[in-house]
């Protein structure tokens, strides 16, 4: 027997899924904004500090800051592009009648492992400089 | 004897509960966009303040000041844009929920638009930083 509740409840469920997908991309925007903002700021801070206190004894010189800044900005942009693709696929699949679940584990693993790697590198560099 | 009442099994009751869930989901989405816009506006003001304080009194960095001002203005404008559109979207969704014949409506992809604009602004920043460091 056909379930008469599927009409309005399915439509409402689709909207909830769309809203959940939008909240997911806003979370990714916030995370990537942190990465990009840090990348933009660290380069400028290092160059300015290099000029004001150029005794050559800083941990982060302007030569070292540029690759860090570059990596952070590229990482932020890359993750944001992945998030956009994932969000677009999710929105398109909601419109279909044969909805299927898209796992997002690879992207989460990539983002988490990259940040952990950078954190460990920072600890190692700071530790070696002591 | 436990069990739900016939009233709670009726389609209208369950649809109303689902509508309430949708209402709360719309609230959460609006709050998420408010957080994003606060972050964008905060970054805009913060980067501008930091760079101006670091390079104040240094007339060699005219292009750096201009770039920083442009970057900050772009971030602030994007923040204001995202919260405005999300507020309008929220208002429209609440209106749709009040209707008896609710249907899912595909609409303006705010998330994709804001993310796309952020990618463009960030690529501009990356190119500028690369040129600045090559001098």
C-alpha cells in the first residue's frame, strides 16, 4: 500500500537536506577563511618584522614566511574548491527522484591530516630552534 | 498500554512536526551565515589594521596599502552580501513553510556564490603576494 505521508514529508526532508548542505559549506568557508587569512597575514607580519629587527635571529624570516603563506593560501583555496564541488553535487542529487548518499569522508580526512601535519611541523621547528 | 494516540499518527500532525524541524533548520542556517559574515568582516578589518600599523610611515609601500585596502573592502562587502541574501532567503523559506502545499524549491546557490567569490579574492591575494616577494 502506498504511503500517503511521503509527499509533503519528502519535500520537507529535501529542504532540510539542502539546509544541512548549506551549513556544511558555510563551515568549510569559515575553515578555509582561517587558512587564507593566516596565509595573507603571516607574510606581511614576517616582512615587516624582518625590516624592523633585522638581526637575523628570528625563527620566521621573510624568506621562510613566503612558502608558509603560499601553502596556507593554496590549501585554503583547494579545500574551498572541493567543498564547492561537493555542495553542488549534493544540491543536484536532492533534485533527483533516486537520491543517493554521498560520503564526504575523503575530504574531511585530507583537511584534518594536513592541519595535523602542519601542527607537528611547527612543533618540530620550534623544538629544534630551542 | 503504551502506544501513540491516533491523533499523533495522522498525516497533518507529522507534517506539522516536520515543518517545525524545517523551521529550526532554517534558523540554524541563518545563524551559520551570520557566523560566516562576522568572520569575513572581522578578517577584512583585522588585515587592514595589522598591515597599516606595520607599514605606517613607510611611503615605499603605496601598492601594498592599496592592495590591503582592496582586499579588506572585498572581504567586508562579501560579508555584508552573504548575511543580507541569507536573511532574505530565510524570510522566503518561513513564508513557504506557512503554506499548506509545501514543495521543495531549488534556489539561489548562496554557498557556491560566496565560496566562488572567496576563491577569486584569494587568488588575487596569492598573485599579489607572489609578485611582491619576487621584487
